[in-house]
C-alpha cells in the first residue's frame, strides 16, 4: 500500500473514529493495523498531524482553481461553518492534479476544471464522494460517470443572474458606442467623432437564446431600454411573456434580430449552435454576444462571418479554448492560440475573460450557496442544489 493510501485511510479513521473497524475491513486491513497507523500519526506530532487533527470530524474539501478573491468570499461564508474544513488550491483540476484530492471528502470546482471520466474516477478512487461546482453551468462534468460512481454533484443554479446579464449589456453598449476606441481617442486629444457612429437600442430587435435565469434578467434590462425582444427557448417562461417578450422559432429569431445574445447551457444539442449555417440566417451586420459558454459558437465560422461583414459586432465573455488562457496573467507569455489572436485583430470584436459572474453580490451568493450545500452533505441531508440523476 502506498504512503498516500495509508495517509488517506488514517485521515478517514481520524475523521470517523467510530467507523475504524469498517474502514479497515473495506481495505483488507485488520483493525489493529489501522489503529497502529493512526497512533503512529498521533505520535509523530508533526505539522501534518496538526493539520489532520484540525480536520477531525469535519467534511474536508479541496477547492481547486482558486484566486485570492475566491478565498476572501469563501472565508466570509465559512466563518460560521465549523463542520467544514476547506483547503484552497490555486491549481486547476486536471488528471495531473487529481492526486491533490487524496483524503478529501469533497472537491469544489469552477468552470474550467476538468471533471471528465478520468478525473472523476481518480477522485472517487481517492475517497472523494461529493463535487460542489461553484458555477451554474455543468458542461465540464460527465454526469453519467458521476452517477455511476455515486458522486453527489451540486452546483449554484441561481446566483445573481443580473451579474452576467448586465455584463452582456455592457458588451452591447461598449461595442455599439465604440467606447474603447472613443476613450483612447479622447486620451490622445482626438475629439473627432468619425467612425464612432452607433445605433439606439430603443426599438432595436434583440434575440435572446435561452430565457432561464440570466436570459430573463437580460429581458428585464432590455425591456427598460425599449427594445423589441424575441426569444427562443424550448421551455418559455411567463416572466418573459409578461415583459412582452415574443417567443419564436430559432430561425425566425436569427432572421429578425439585429442583436443576438446567447444564454442557453452548453450541451451536445447546443454545441456550435452558432455555425456557418446559422450565421447565414442572421441579418448582415448583426451584433452577436456570447456570455454563455465558448463552444456555443464555432469560432472559425464566426471569424469568417466577421471577414465578410455578415457579423458586424462580436462581444465575447467566453471562448471555446479558454481553459488554457483565462483567469491568469499571461501578459508576459506568447499566446499560441492563433484563432484567439485572430479575433483580437478585428476592430469590432470585444473580448472579456469570463468575468460575467464577477460582481461582489454574485461572489458572495456563490460562496454562501456552496457552503450551504456542503453543510447539507456533511449532515447527510439532501443538498438543496444537488443535480438529480
Ligand atoms: P438556466 O438553467 O436558468 O437557463 C438556461 C435556459 O436555457 C433554460 O430556460 C433552458 O430551457 C434553455 N435552453 C436549453 N436548451 C436550449 C436550446 N437548445 N436553445 C435555447 N434555449 C435552451 O441557466 P442560467 O443561470 O440562465 O445560465 C445560462 C448559462 O449561462 C449557464 O449554463 C452558463 O453556461 C452561463 N453562465 C455564464 C456566466 C459568465 O460568467 N459568463 C455566469 C453564469 C452562467
């Protein structure tokens, strides 16, 4: 048995002393052998042991892909949650870093952590029994495998949907009124308006694809602008209808909307929803906004659309290959993704690095929601936001 495995068993035995015999039996050990190892750890009196005993009796959580801001908001939310022990890791969860979950009961993951079959299997082998996503989308998780492994998976379905909705509007306005270019001109003492002409959002037809929480929040904002709002969603909702949103078929939305904004989840039926065929159905010069997930769009097809002028404006907060780029300072690195670099050369493209969720209110709501779910798991209660298999 490897040292890591022994340590994992000792941690479990320390965490659940009443189950020491069962843990030993399940791992072909005698109770005596396991007790000896536990005592050896106790006698060692090392930092490691202090860390282990700090976890004793608590649900231990390895949180991946954390930045200082995650830590700040989670430390706030964890203040009263004494039955949880969370370790913050900067590393993204991948097959290479899955080892770091050894001995933890749960992991907490973000949008670009990998939760495919090899990683989920590696986690389960290391004793992890729950995956708490700190995001709404779960396209990065293999649900069938998680189910087969008996993992509890929770997500954060309804945190501050206004955060990404308002970011979509920020992209629309900044592209339309050419705010970056305009600010640069003014900073250089150039007050010419040539090239900065925009259009009123008032009475413009905007198509929203996906009217769940975020799409509905966007509809509320655009209603305030006086837009005509079309929507496509297999499950229309009454809140949108009350706002005067007109539900239409996808083709009609594509045909009639001068601005199109994507708010559906990424799954096998929505991958590359925007490709050369759907782009051809849009009016020439359309504004396309994607704050959903990168792979809703075939980026190469969109680049072709930008070259021909079919797409007049492109606002992205997400990118299909973002996991190798986003959330880190790469300003001193050579970016080798030529598709991404090509996008940056267009004057009518604006890209932000997946910051739609990034408001104080949303981070606070995410942390509170994840902690609530983890506390339920710790208490062996149904987690409120568990994905139902
Ligand atoms: P939600 O589950 O409340 O709503 C999704 C809606 O999409 C549902 O109404 C569903 O019926 C609809 N839908 C499903 N398939 C569709 C299809 N083929 N065509 C059109 N509509 C379809 O989710 P939400 O909270 O509104 O979030 C939407 C997505 O936004 C998430 O899945 C996530 O990918 C993304 N998101 C991005 C950020 C960010 O920071 N940029 C933040 C949060 C969420």
